[in-house]
C-alpha cells in the first residue's frame, strides 16, 4: 500500500509563507533548547496550513483551538484567514518560542 502523502526532505529549518497578502515568518528553536518536537516546523503544519488557505471557510468567523501548536504556523494562518479568535497552546518549554512567532506575525492582535 502506498502512503497517502509523502513530503521530501527533513523538517523545515525556517519557513516563510504567504497568506492573504501577508508574509508569515516562522522561527524554530535552532539552539536545541526545546526538548521534544515543539521547537520544529513539522510537515503536517505546512500541509494543514496549505489546506486551510484553499478552504478558508473552515476557519472564517470561527473560534479555533490549536492543541500542540509548536511554532504556531496553523494558528497564524487561521487568524489571517478570518478566525474570530485563535487559542494556541503547547507545553511550557515551547511557549516562549510560540509567543515569539505569534507576536512577530500577529502585530496588532492580542498575544498572551
């Protein structure tokens, strides 16, 4: 049986993506300070973000909860696509980098 989706190469080191005319710039934990997986950009987040960009009605005027947000890409995309409210969450050791990415990309929105 063939896999449904295969993406080549390793996880992204840095990612920039356009969404609704805005450039999203994601920073990873390049120093290895975050144990586990939360400091890296995962292929699944890029695939889900691309899917949402093609189907913005899924998040437009909705409340979105992203559990295990990691670097925050999906949360940022959801907000740019019209989500009324986005809650991004992850483990405590991931939160500093998550807040950094949210604050950098969502200037003018409340990030706490």
